[in-house]
C-alpha cells in the first residue's frame, strides 16, 4: 500500500460561506501544512461557486460532483470518471465532509474500495443511531443528558406545544443542518417552513438549555476507541450558530461523555460532539456530527492534527505523534476574497472541473442542497 504521505486525497465540502462554511477547506489546510505530506489534494464541490474549488494553495485539482439527490449510482460513475482523468495519480482516499452525502458514501464504500479508494467513515447503522431524531433514545440508553426533544412533521404542534411541556423559547432544527431559536408559535412555524423547504421532513424541536457551548472533535477507530480529542468553547457565533471564534479547552467531563458515545456506537471515522455545559456543571448533548467540523484547523494549531491522524489511521501508521491537549489557543474566522480567472470559472461551470475533458453536464448553482 502506498504511504499516506504520497496519497492523492479527495475532500468534499469546500464551500466557504461566511455564515455556514463547509469543513473541506480547513481539512485540506491541515493536510497541506503537515511537514511530511507530499501528495496531492483534490477539491470536490457541488457548486461552481464553492470557493475551495479555486484555492490553488490548498488543492491541486478540482471537480464538481452531482448533488446527493442525484443518487449513489451517479456519484459512483462521477468518481470513476475522475479516476480515469487522474490517470497516473488516481484518488487514494476520500474524506467526505458533509452530513447530507455521508449515507451515499457509506453505501458505496465497497464499490469504491474495488476502485482502490479508501474511506474511513461510519456505517449506515452508526450514522442513523446518532441522527437528530434518534439522539434522545440513544442518550437515554447510555445515561447521557440531552435536552428533551421531539420530532415534528405538523406545524400546528407549535400552537399547542405547551400542552406537551414545550415552552418557548425553543430550538427548531433541520434534519441535516441548521438550528433556529424561536420565541413564539409564529416564529416556530416560519422556521419550520424554511427548514422543511430546505432539508425535508421532519423537523426536530428541542428545549433550550442555557450555558457554555462546547464542541469536541475526534476520530473513532471502529473498535470503540476515541483518538486524539480536541475541544473548544465557542466565543462568537454566526446567525446559524456556527463558531466564528473559539478557544481550545480541556474538559474531562466532555471527554468522558464523548468516549462513552464512541464506545457505544463503535464509531468509525471523524465526528464532532456538540454540548451545552450548564452553570451547574451538567453537560447536555446537543448533536453528534458524522464528520470533521469547520473549525478543525484548530486541531493543527494545538498539535493534534486530526485530518492527518485520520490518514495515518487509514494507512495503519501507528505513529500518531500527538501533543498533550492544551487550552487557551484562540481561533477567529475571517472572510477573504479569492481571485478567480473567468476562464477557470467557465471551465468549472461547463466542464465540471479544472481539467479540460468534459465529464458531465454541470450542476445548477444551488449549494444549499448539497
């Protein structure tokens, strides 16, 4: 097997919208900046306006994928086409970075392996067990606190939610992404319509718990062990609740909670655990995300480069070279213009990639569905 240091790595989720950036660019940055990595990075996007497709400092080639709604067969054929175009430098591994594509990649894992492409991601069962609509049941089984949660498909619920013990304010969540705090039935029904229109049924309604927002990123080895946890506390958030600034922390109670989840699920691959730590010290699990978070570059800054740890784990390299966890390292996100030549943008729109061979009819620009 080729050494991970010389792999060609394909990374999805390279959109860079300021209010809700995908993790892909941060993952690529972690790998690119590692002193031992000499391979190539391929950016895979769903929209010709995904900024990471044109970031030459991070990526060597870029291609568009069909939207997840196009089905797994279309995705597999597209990846095979890209492999053919890559020729002597085929893709060795793919790191999916979006929730909405994870089940498709999970189903295609065997087929991709036959094409010599490695994946280290959760199984369909693992993915479904941690889904927002199943999280309450999972946490009850293992004794982890979680805000009371309800799956909702009928917007009239918000007119009578107090009868079921759900008092405003509440959090309304899309089945894949987005969370909106609502203060009235009108607000809730507007949020419900928006989220259903974007992500489909159902919505998730959760009681609001106040406290510090803590996140943990790590890798599950598939045998119940959690590798290289990195934790941070949010210091500023976007309108969508995404971290705009944060600081690394070391919180043993959060680490124990995440370790319990990884062990229960026998989790394989990256994950992010989001919690609220209430003023009384109790921790409430909010979400388990089945991929790296967009703040993952912080792991590089604190000496626990998780994307590189993932590559080492996939290749069987036991030398993870991890620094002890540290607190007090800040990150602050910022927006930056990326200069793109019109010819390059046209190539992406018309040909679906930065190479000159047309592979498929290009996507229409609708990145929110990716």
